[in-house]
């Protein structure tokens, strides 16, 4: 079976969706070699290129410009028509990819993964809405990471009958506590000297780190480590300084994959304080769960509170509520037995539902289903 994956970028571009598609393609080659993926994305430059990444053919169509984070590529339409495929897999949101399928997809069976609603680009959505509804109607199946999103998305509810839940898996093997990771984690704990709360991710508006910083003022005897970089970094550093928390809130900047794994194992609690539906999943939560760490997250009506289950693998609190965050963190940091119970459940849940191999097997079943329908 020939499979065509369509999005705007692909690994080694760093991003949750780019890595998600890479995991699917790599997993298919290892576990389902009868399904042969090709990836169609855009190239940062104006020239179209073809290359092989991890044994997968990747076509990068020349880019004209970028509008509202969406690369514009007329070549993508031509390649959509040109490439042979038994099944097309679109990853929303990427309007150019979806329109390319509408106008050049040649009616081939299509499955879509619905990663998140469009939240901020309301002007774009007013123009795009008719095309978007057409794409939803054309999809044979719509894959969603969690059941919460089907019920809370105005766009998905009318199509609930053809939605399938396939959790976004992670390569959990890389989070095993190797001797090197264990040694580095212990060194981090010795250096910090207090219980550790960890946040990891891009420092963007919807992550809500300002509320976590405010919460730390009321969490006694603990240190917050912020791993990541992004446009809100300077503002959030200034907030920590303003609140007199420079010693208890440490910004680490971008860290290597190995260092991030050590940080997961070193921390006592992981926190994802996101405030908008742009946070449809929170892949870092999966990584924390795989390391056996309890999580504090926020209720957004998305996958964040499906991945981290309240009073089972951690605690879920309202968004934009520093007081609720501080109460949850204080409770967990003050109760080692509770952390251990949640952490054990977290690790078990990650391996049973959130591993990449589980995800790939479920996608393979979907591809075969719609190819033969």
C-alpha cells in the first residue's frame, strides 16, 4: 500500500507534529513494511527538493511565502496530483495541504488527523471555513488524539460518527533510566537541593508559565526548572525577578534530549500549566508519565486531561489559576506516598496507551480499512 503523508514541515524541523509524522513513518517501516509512506511537505526555500530520511521518501515543495505560520506553496498542489498513493493522510491544521487535497487529490481515500482547533487566526478561519467543512466531509475517517476533543470542538462534533481515537504515541524506550541518565538525574537533584517542579516546552503564550511562576511564590521549599526557549522567555524571566523568585525559578534554555530525559527523572512533579486549546495534547506529559512522574495539568477540554487523569496519574486544575496550581503542587510535594502511587499508575498508562508502537499499529489498521472500503 502506498501512503502519502501531508503537512507543512517534517523532521529535522523541531515540532510536535513533525515528530509525530516521523514516528508514524518510521514505525510503519519497522512494523508494517507492506505500507510504504511518502511525505509531502514544504521546503524553506523556493526550490523543490527530494531526499530520503530514515528510509522514507520526503518531497519538500518549494515555498513562496509564509502567512500566519502557514507556508504557501503552489508546488504542493502539483506534487499532490503527481504522487501515487492509495491513501492520503492529512494533518490539520495546515490549510494549504488540505486545499491541495481538495483541488488536486484526485478523489483518493483520505484520512485526517485533527491535531487542534485553529484558535488565534480567526480572520484566516473566516476565509477558510467553507474549504475546511469540505475537507471534513471528504475524510473517510478523522483521527483524534482523545475523546475530549471530539466533544468540545465545534468542528468535530457534527462528524463524531467517523472520528477514531488514536492517542499520539511517543518513543518511550528512550526514557528508560539508563545508568548515564540515572547518574545525571542524581547530580541535578544534588545541585538543586530542594524538591523539583519541572516545566519543559516552547515558551509560547498558550503554555501559561506565568501562572506557574506566580504559583511558586506559595509553594514552600521547592524549585521550578523551566527547560525551553521561545518568545515569552524574557517576559517570564522578568516576572520571576519581579516576584523575587530568581533562585527558585531557573530558566535553563534549550536543553539536549539527553539532558531533558535526565530532568524528567530528576524532578518530583511535572507541570503543564497551559491556558488555551492550542495545547491539544501536551506530548511532554507523555514523557513525564513514562518516567513515572505525577503531573499537574489544566482542564482545557482537550487531550491534556485525558493523558493526565485526575487523581490517578496526577492532578488537573482550572487554567489561569495560580492558586489552584500552588495547592496541587504543594499537595504532591508534601506527600511522597501519593507521588509514588500516581507515578506507578503514570508509567503503566504510558506504556499501555501512549507508546509509539501502539499508535502505529492503530494507524496501520485505519489505512487498511479505508483503502479497502
